[in-house]
C-alpha cells in the first residue's frame, strides 16, 4: 500500500508524495483510483521520502523536499511541474525540510537534518537562507543526535515558532528581518516534536518520553505535564512519542507516532490534564486544513474529522490499485522481482504485464 506524510485536497481530488517510492500521485475520492503524475527520472523506484509536506498557494502546490534536492512545484491549471534547486550545504545532504508555514506571501521551510531555514518568495520564487539560528544546535546534532526540527510549527504574526528535537528549546524566528531568539521550555532533558498555538498559549508535544508543555509567551509562564501514556516495556520508552502538535480551532491534538496513542486537549478546560481524551490510534500524518482534520492511519486509510468531533471520523477513504502501479514501475525499468518483493505479490506483477 502507499503511505504518505501529507496530503492536499482540491475539489475532491487528493495529491500526495508516496513515502516508499519515487512518485507524486493523486486520487479521486469517488473511485479511490491512484494516478501517478510524476517521477523525478532518477531511475530508482524505491527512492525513500523524496517529498513530504505540501502547501497550496494561488494555483500551485509546493512539495517540500526531504531526500530530494529540489523544491517541487505543481501548476494545477496546466498540470505541469517545475523545480527549484536547493542550496547545497556540505555534510547535510538528506532530510532537508519536514516543516513549513505560509506567512505574508512567503513559504517558510524549516530544516530537519539540514541546518537552515529557507524562505521562498511566492512572487519571485527566490529562496533566502538563514543558517545562523542553527549554530546553537550544531554541537548536539554532530554528536549523532536527533534531527534539528521535525514536524508542526506555528506562528504569531510574522514570528515563527519551532520546537527542537535535540533540546528543550523553542526557536522564535521573525520572517521580516531574520532575527531570532531561543527559549528554554520545560526540563533540560526534554525534547520536542511539534508546537501549536491556540491564540493565547503554545502547546508543545514530546519527541520521546511523556513530557509535554504549555507556554504562555506573554507572561513567560510554563506548565509542564506528563501525557497519560503507559509503556508495555522499557524498550518502548525510547520510541518517538508524537508526530507533532495540531490546533484545529477547537482542540489541541498530539497525534501518536510510534505509540498507538493520540491525545486530544481542550485548551479552554480548567483542568485540561484531567479532561484530556486519549485515542488508541497512531498515524503516518495528522494535519488541519480548510476546516477539516486529515489523518492517515497506519493501515493506509485517510481519515477526515470535523473539529467538532475529533474522536470519530466523518469519513474514511481507501485507495486502490497500489500494487499494480508499483508493478508498472518495475516492468518499465526491467527490475527483477520475486514473490513478496517489497510487499509486491508476483500475481500482481503477472496480472499487470499480461493485460
């Protein structure tokens, strides 16, 4: 099956980058049939995580490069693609950007294993790079630690807030002039996966362990709290806890990553720790766009939620013909396959080439 790490919905048509193979795809909600729109011509079918997050601006989709070396742009009207090459930074060749946000006609992309913030001007398609903020984390990263930043980021006006996977720090970055400030939030051993803003407070989810935090930037008060997670074994304590942090206009969601637990918090609750809801679910991605929450579960099913009911999906969308498409790629390249190759059954390949 195809998995992805983000999705864009346009009038019932969904666009995504396949996680395990080198393909930009779409499917129609009515029939669930996947169409391959593009491969990057590298000849490697099993290219991993070429693109992740997707952003729409005007009549274009922007695919943030993870292992790819170009920002990919899809022109919706003409159904054509263009690329913008990234600046090469020696020693940092993969996992470029996992988080992004649109502010004032600019796309802000935050480095994952790439020590820079890149800002794309939508009008000119010029890219500006800011490497200075990452010097704070370079020593920890060079010791073989986690990525710099991973998933959800947020903003208040022109200032972008991102949570470090390497430390208990939040980076505050101003898109206007490139100025920045670091904030220590919670215990020194904390590391984070994402941050969300409800208009008053910032909510920060853990990368590993249970420690989350609620931060009021205005008066600089911090409330650190444990998520209601139990581990089956000591080995589980080192797993990645949350994908990130999402605010959907009503609730704060900490979607589970390597744990099958997703936490839903009412930020207006007097005692949010006691009222917190826990779902026995983990996801490949979870995000909020245009009034709905979109989440891909571990079985490859797209779940669509209303913020008014974040516990039960409004609908679940399944796609079809994944294996046939993969078989087509293999047939075109002449790659040798065998039963169970990369989860592809031989019968799928035979059915495809004998049609």
